[in-house]
C-alpha cells in the first residue's frame, strides 16, 4: 500500500515537471510583471542601452512610455500590459541626438488591435534657447472619413525631451510640421514633414 | 481414536484482501499477519476471529476501488502534456527545421556553393554563430544560430549584421528570416551576390556602440548543385 502511495506522489511530480517544461517551451512565461522589467527586457534583447530613463509617461493603466537617453541617442520605449504581464511594444530603437541640429525627432505609429495602439512623436532638443515645441498634425478618422487638424505644444524641461502621444483609435496621423520656439515665441527651428 | 493432524490454511488466506487498496484492507492485512505469527497451521488451532471474518465479508462486498480519481487525473495530465511536448519536439528535429526549403530556394538561382564556417561572435550576453555561407550567382546567404541569455524580448536585429568584401565594400542586405526556439533563434540573412574571385569576407556587427568582426576565408569548399 505504501508503495502505491509513493508511486502516486512520483506521478504528481512528473505532472509538475512536464507542466513546467511545457510552459518554458510554449513561451507563455514571457514578459515581465513590472513595466520597468519589460523596458529593460526590451533594451537588452535589442542590444541597446541600458538607457537612462529621463521621464516615465503613464499613458493609461496598461501603457507606459519610457523616455530615455543613452550616449548619443534618445528613445521612447513603449511597454504594454496584457493578461497580467508587461511586454515590449515598440520605440526601443535609439535615435541620434544630432547635436549640430537644434532638435532631433522621430515618430512611431502602432495601430494594431481594436483598442488601437499609440501614435508617438518624440524628440530631443539640443538648442538651449528652444523652450517650446509645437507639432502640427492632421488626424484622419477612417470610419467617418473626416480630418481634424490640430496643433499641440509642449514646454521643454531639464530632460530636454518631448513626447506627443495619442491613442490611434482608428485614426491615421499625418505629421505636418515640427517647430522649436524660444522664450519670445520666435521660431528657431522648423521642419515641414508633409 | 487417533486425532489426525491436518495442516490447514485458515479460510481468510484464500481471499485476496490485498487487492483492496484502502484502510480496511490494510487493517485486515495487519490482523492476519499478527494471527499467522501467533498460530501454527499444523495444529489446526485457529482462533475464530469474529472481527476478521466480519471484516472480510464487508471487504468482499465493497466494489473494487483500486483506481482512484486522483490516479485518473494525474495519468490523464501526464498523457496530455507528454503529447503536447512531443508535437513541439517534432518541430525541432533536424530534418524538419525548414533549412531544406531555404536551400532548395537558393538552388532556384542555379549553382549553390556552401562554405561551412561555424564561427561565433559575442553580442552583449548573447552568442551569434555563423553556421554556413552560401553563394549563388544572384545572392549570398548566411545561416546563423543565435543563443540568447534571456530568451524574451525582441528577436535578433539582423540589420546589425553586415558583410564586407576584402576592400571594405559592403554587400547590401536584402532580407532575413528566422525561427524562434526556446533558447534563441535560427535564421537566414541574404545579401548581394559575391563578386567573382573573392575568397575573403568580413562579417561585421555594427550596432549603436557595439562592434564585432569575423574574418571568413572561403577556402574550404563544399559544392552543392
């Protein structure tokens, strides 16, 4: 009788071992339980960084953008949470700061999923006289076929970075221009993107 | 009258009470063992143990319960998990990993020359192994395996790998494909064709502030049609 009970215990151990191997093989144990963990994972697997996080932007409960700098590059790494775990979402790639230009920028539009992804326009300001950046954008709603144009401003703080972020929600984003303005509102840098 | 001495086994020994894997079966077993020590079968002096006889009757009337719910559950789980794992393992068998398809695709270009390389390059904590180099008249292809220290995250950025000929001119990359495995990935990267008469190539890893180089000598040839 005792032998059969021992066999029972051994069989349950086999169940546990097989389950853990299956979990490892299937990749369901991927991701991280924290947003920071997912961000570090994202950079490590991309062979970039580790970057210094200058600002952590909580877009919503399940989306975080890490604005960071690493040597002569800057990045806006997005991580999203689904089913309890955080996963890298995009924007991890470093963009050169280009110190000879007044400001450097990049964008990343991710429109997967029904609740949509994110449209990001981000950058790094090199010119110390630029205190505000202004982004002109046209948003086209695919379902209602209407276009809205908007102009957004952000002031530049000590971290030198800016991030304009929207939830795509079925819209197409067309960047029109990016301007860097000084204290008096004079345009020190402008680039037409359309 | 001579008392005939017969060696008789007690009636309960004919009953297979050990087949019932439960507490009552255990108690009967121990009781019988105790009686066997106290009695000698050849004296025929078996004490009628009322409890024992009653318990044996009760045991016989119980349905056979050797198979428990727990046993069915765990054996079913073992079967299911083992089958799922087997399906996964089949994907990793050497002849099923899709390499044959890639080589067949290369053969569409014409004559394919394969150079075994098997050289490693460290990329942070991960290891990139250039397995073979294939050349055709239309393109150059390399087959690589990539072993990751932490298997999660983005797949290997193939844009970081460049091929340079002896004079330092870059062969433009034209695409890549890869398959994930639990310990990393295996894949192919395609480049411009090799200029004629080249027997030395440099594989350069150039990615942000990371650098690495591998010198490849195309001497050992293994030709495939």
